[in-house]
């Protein structure tokens, strides 16, 4: 893999990670030597940090792992956007994801993705930022999500038992995990 392709592959992976990823894991994913991946990460970090061409994102090494973050230079803009977004309506994708979490909780992000047929990482983050879903545990290393008290309050429900009967139309989690066959 040439240098340009390696940089592109690193950027693509770093755009989808939720937590910092060690260079060793990135090297395994790209089937490249750790030294080369580390050098490429450092070069990308330096390129993104060029004060002559400020970008809205930066590459940081945090606790031994690498991840793309929004730039500290624009923290005030991002903060306003996030706060303003709190009062906006939920997208169709967010509503569908919230329904799956509400009816199938506790549920992993992967299970929700399988039910919806699309990646729900950013939608889950949005719902968590709005206080509608929360981490409720862990199963086999995966975070389990459930709805929050805020969800119940906004929906006018006293408990999850007040949800309309929709669960029978959703696939069983055992079928989603491949265990039900």
C-alpha cells in the first residue's frame, strides 16, 4: 500500500471509531508495520494542526490511542451548535433508533444496527447527548443501551409498560444475534 492510500485508509477508519484506537490495532487492520502507521498518524496530526490552514478537526493521541476530534479552535461554534440542536426535532433515523432501543432494551449498538439495517453509531450518540438513551450495562464487552428517565418524561410515560404494543412486530434479539436458528 502506498503512502497516500495508507493515509486515506487511516482517515477512513478514524472517522468511524468511537474511542481512541492504538496504532497497533490500526496496523493490524491495514496489514502494515506499526512503525509506518505511527509515522503516518503523526504526519496526519501535524498536517491537520497547520496554523496556516486551520481545519475543523484534529487528530489526537489520547491514552495510547488515536482518534479524530473537532478542533479546539472551534469549540465555541460546536458548543452553540450542540446546544441549539437540543431543541430541534429528532430525525426519522433517530426516531426509529429510539423506538428499537425503547422496545428491545437493554440492547447493544450492534443489535440496533442489525434491526435497522444501517449503522446507528452517530444516531446513538445524538440520542445519548440529548439524554434520551443511556448506557445501562455491558454484555460480552459491548455496551448495553436503554431509555432514560428523560425519555419517559418527554414521551409522557410513567414507565415502559405504557409503551404501545409494538414489540411483537420486531425481530427477537436471539434471531438478530444468530442464536435463534
